[in-house]
C-alpha cells in the first residue's frame, strides 16, 4: 500500500493539540500526515507516532485520510477508548466537513445515498480506491449544503451519516463535483486547481466518556489554502439534515 506515493509529511508544529484532559485528546491533523503508521518503514511517521512521544498511553479512535486535514480525537485511557469507539459505532458522534469542489451543485442542498465498495481494477501497490457499487457495496449516506460559490467552484458543508473509506471524495465525484486537489477521484483540471486535497474535518461533537458532557469542537480550515477570505457561518445539524431544494 502507498508504494506509488512519495510520503513527505509536514514537520513541526503538527499535530496541534486543541483539548486535553485525563481521558480525551483532540487535535488538528494537517494534510499530508498519516493518522497512524503504515506497514512500510517509510510510513512510520504519523499523528499517532508523534503523539506517542508525549503520551505513554494513547489509543486511536478513528482515522482521517492522508490528504484530509482537521479534527481527530484520541483516548488516553482504555475505558475512554471503549466509550468513544462505541459512540462511533452507534453513530452518536456528529462530524462535519468542509470541502471546496469543482463546479457549483445545481441543488444547494441534498443527500447522496450511494453504496460504496473497493475498486476491483485497483492495482497492487496503488493507493486504495473505492467506487459506487450498487450491487454489492455497503450503505453510504452523505448530506451536503452549499455555503458559498464562485463561477468555477463551491464551498460545501458535508455531514456523513456513515463512515466508509473515501466516502466524501467518491460521493462528490459521483455527482460531478470532485473535491479540488483530489489526486485519486478528480479529473486532471480539478487535481491541478489546488496544491492539496481541499477537505477539512471541521466539527466534531461527542459525549465525554466519563462526565457524559456533550463536547463540541470547531476547527476551521486554512482560508488561504481553500482560496477564501473567510469561512461563512456553518449550518446546524438540523439544517444539514433538511433538504430545501
């Protein structure tokens, strides 16, 4: 895996620690850094590896794609790990992403309900690829809303209900609006439109594993990288789940 990719992870100060207590660690992952180590020697540098130098006990809860930036949560104790993983399993964790996509969706809001599966034509050693697979794929659901746009692209807010590999990237490409900078699913012009994948995990809301307090974290993307002057106000979860078109 990844044998065809030149891995050049960013240096310090990544990852940035945004919140820490005795049970939970919330960080900002940069684009270009693996969430956890790969199998090959040159893929050992990762968010998990770097944080393990600071924290003796550190438990991976979920992953972001190599090219995706934004919020991740880790557990610092075993019981917290089990509680957080259970929240991901029962989909009680709210996640919001921002993406800049090629073109402007005709409908300003919508739900993409297309099952996904691995690409059978993928070659050994290539980065993992997935595709819409109506016959044998696993259920995958993504809600979207357009936040702003210009003539050639749009900033969309995304709420995935499921968590399939490359779900947001494949779903957006499947409706004709690939994410800018996506070197796997976008056509060459959209790949060249950005120096990195313009996908950012912006909001993460979950119950604290011990206090059961509902914690909400918001981390906006680098506006310069996304070609923005500022990020418009985000839609609420209720608004995201309401299709207006």
